[in-house]
């Protein structure tokens, strides 16, 4: 004779199931969406962390590049995923701070559609120019640009390269044409051949070209000089009151349980604190950044407010 399970017991089992699933997280592969091209600074940092997440949890954290529309394509995948921790995304200055001021029809709400997990690193850019330009420092480049047409390249509207170029143009009063690219390789080729004259690129993406003399570094956009280029001054040291730094972190779909995002936060922070990982991040020209979930949320909100007037001053909008 089959005995009926009391309704109270069924209710307790229903309540317990999500908690048990969270305690067992992750029990299957996790997708990590990088909303930019392979080989970019965010991709490199994301893969560095996800490789170690796979080792830590014994589950595959698979990196999936979904580039396009200034990070919006990939981040829409994250925003619309089930909030169970099995789809994560690479948070960035574009998706989580700037695009809301740039795109008329943003397919997600950066404040509510993502749950902050942890920062990975700050990524200052290197201001590099075509070697054909007769300028050896920022002041000489500004003088050149006042008398010659100048274009600057970026990996897309709203990217850290685009924002750094726009901020530089505003601070100097220069009229610089923005050229958006779909790949770092094409942008680097055009810079070397002087089809664009300046790029504010992540240090890891141009370090080898700069050391080989195929592009000329003039300044670092961060607060301090980059260990990889100790002889290159910051923009502030070059006489411009500009700090322009990209950044990357890990986020989950909005509504992901706190137990899961906290577990992920602790794991990412443990990885970033590893001396070997820190050395690799620094070697790539970035600055490791460890945060709580709340600190990451506050940081992104502050960045969004900081970049709003810069974006609006450009007059640029994207459908």
C-alpha cells in the first residue's frame, strides 16, 4: 500500500531543492561569455581566470566569444540566461558603464540585468602613434594634430579605446576622427601604415609592436606608469589632466542567488590573489583588482556616472 506524503513534507522538499542545488554548485559545465574578440585584453584576462576556475571546481568553465555591437550581443546572452550561475559574463566599462549613455535601444538594463560577482583587473591603455608621425612626446603630437588631419582607432563605440580618444580630444580641443574596427589586428595594421594616426590601446595588445618600433608609445592613460613601459610617462605627467582606464570583471544574470554569486566571488578573489596570476596580469599591463560584490557594484555605478558627460559631449549615439 502506497503511503501519501504529507503536504507539509512536500513543501519542505520544494523549498530545499534550490538550496541543495546551490550548495552543489557547480555540478555541470559553466559558460563564460566574452563579448569581445579572441585575443583582446578582456579575453586574455577572462581565460586566465576561467582556466583556474575549472581546476578549482572540477567543472569546465568554457569561454565563448560573442563579439559585436560594442559588447551588446554577448551581454544580451548573459542578461537573458537563467539566473542559476551556469552562464556568466565578462563585465566591462562598455557593457556595464558606458553603453547606457551611447545606445538608444540598449537590449538590457546594466543595473538590474546583471549581478556583480568580482572584479578582475584595471586596464590602462597605451597611447601609441604611427611611426611616420614626427612626434616624440604628447606635446609634439598635439602640435602635429593641430595642423594635420588625425584619426584615432578603437575596437568599437563605447570601448575603452574610444573613450580614451574622445576624452583626449575634448581635453586638447583637437578635432580627431573616430574609426571603429572589428579586430585588433586590422586596427594595428592601419596604425602601422598611418591610415589612422593614433590608438589608445590595451598594453598587452600593442606591447610587442611598441618594443619592435612598429608603433611609437607616447603615454599611459592610467594613474601610474606601466611596469612594462617604465620610461613612458602618464598623460598627467605629460601635462593633461586625464585618467582613462578600462576594466574587466565577472558578472552573472540578474537574480542569480546570493549563495552562488558569493561562492564565485570568493573563488575569483582567491585566483586573483595568487602571486603567479598577479604576475601574469601585471606582465600584460593590467592591475589586479580584488573586490567584494558590493564594492564591484559601487565601482560600476561610479564609472557610469563618471563617463556619462564624456559620452554626451561627443554627441555620438548608436541605434
